[in-house]
């Protein structure tokens, strides 16, 4: 359970084409509360997050561009696992509080 304000990437903040974060079975990311930009993962400049299993749940983002993942030129691959019960609370910019926010040639 982590709480923070104005942080980018509470669990990971990755940038670069050779970086690959892998989430496998047994991983539980639960109850993270973030404010500012980008929630659980910030994935930039060709970096990649691969989710093969596990859970991301009960995460809340205040004014976050991507409660679960904020992507700017990154890749999010979901082969398995569960993303559920995540919420965004406030966002002055329309459409910017999605669970996974893709921007600038990002791919899911």
C-alpha cells in the first residue's frame, strides 16, 4: 500500500528501448494512491511492461494520466492477469484519467 503525490511511476518509472518489466503470477499490486502524473507504471521512450499474470487492483489516481500505466512512446503487453477495481478521482483535462493512458505512438 503506497501513497504519494506528484510522482510519476510509483512502482516503476522506465525509459529506454532495452528495458522490459515483467509481471508474473503471484504479483499483487494493491491499494496504491497517487496524485500528479502517471500512476503505477510510467513507461517512456520504447520501454515495455509485460503482464503475464498477477493483479493490479484498488489503485486510485488523482489527476493521473493513466491510473495503472502512463505511456509515452512505450508498450504494455497483457498476456494474462487481472486489472480491476481501479479508479480515477479528478482530472481537469478531458480523457486523461484512463486506466491505461497511451500517448505519442504508445502501444497496448
